[in-house]
């Protein structure tokens, strides 16, 4: 009986060890096969949304809108923008929390004429809905390069 118990314990431990190794290899593979983002501008996406539909994209944009009406990612070089959305699980990430904290600290709402601008790199899956009001929705997975800066209009630059 002791011998069977010892073999059972040994067998169980070996399964746990193999499972741990398999999980390690799987997580390494998952990290290596994360989707690559197509780098694009908001203007490129707005002009040709179908080409980016269901693809991971990375855009540098500034924020229009805010709390509670929603956030739109915008570019000075064109009209139109990308509606930003994020899954509940993403909303718990440090980068998303820092982004939302910056939005709140700057007053919670932005226009093209606001005193400050929030600019960042947004990475996520783009969904194109040509017949809906919100044609381009970026389901954000990561936010990086967050900056809060003075809003300088184009006319001031010339």
C-alpha cells in the first residue's frame, strides 16, 4: 500500500511538473505570436476604413470628447475620428488608468480648441461599420506615449 501511495504521489508530481513546463512553453509562444499592429494615421483609417477593418492598428492621436460622452481619437490633418472603446479587462491596466486619470485631471472633456491636448499612441483592434454613426471603433488594448500638452492651433504655427 505504501508503495502504491508513493507511486501515485510521484505520478501526480510529474504531471504537475509537465503541466507547468507546458504552460511555460505555451505562454512563451503566446507572447511571440501577439498580433502585429499596422501603423497608421487617423486620416489614413478615415479615408480607407475597409482596409483596416478587423486589423490591429497603432495610431498616434489626440483626444476629443471625454467623460461622459465618449472619447474620439482625432488628427488635425483631417475631419473624422475613431471612437475609442476598451474591454473591462483593459480598463484595469495601468496604462489605461493613467490615461483616464489624465483625462479627468484636465477637466474630463476636450474640443479642438481646448487649452490642453492629451496625445498618446493607441493600439487595438479596429472595427469598421460603414452604415453606423460611429463608423470606426478602435477597441483599445494598450495606450503608451501619453502626453498632456498645450494646444497650439495650426494658425499659431504659421
